[in-house]
């Protein structure tokens, strides 16, 4: 009963890895913006383009790549036929 076929082809695992790396990069772009003094609020640092726009876009792109990798079907080179052979 050992079947060596994977649920997802190996090529798709490469896309999943690329998507995960992209997502992690997006989260790294989102971090930071804190201040050493709790009484000081630096609006330009916290609400910067990188944290508010770029990082969420990169994270969602990574999620999209992973979703694509999961849903992508493998290419089959063999022709399929709908007729059955009668014996």
C-alpha cells in the first residue's frame, strides 16, 4: 500500500517555499517603529509607507503565491481518452 506519489508535486513545493519567504520578508518590513521613551510618539516612524503600504502588500503577495502553489495542477504529457476499450 505504499504509494510514492505526493499530494502536491515537487515543483509546487518550490512555489510554497518562495511564498513563505516572501511572507516572512513582509513581516520583517512591518516590524519596528517603537520608541525608547514610552511618552514619545513618533508618527512618521510608525505610520511610514514601508509599514502601512509596502509590508502588507508583500505579505499578501506571499500568501497569494502559497495559494497558487497549492491550487496549481501538474502538467500531464500523456493524452487522456474518454472511450473505454471493449474486450
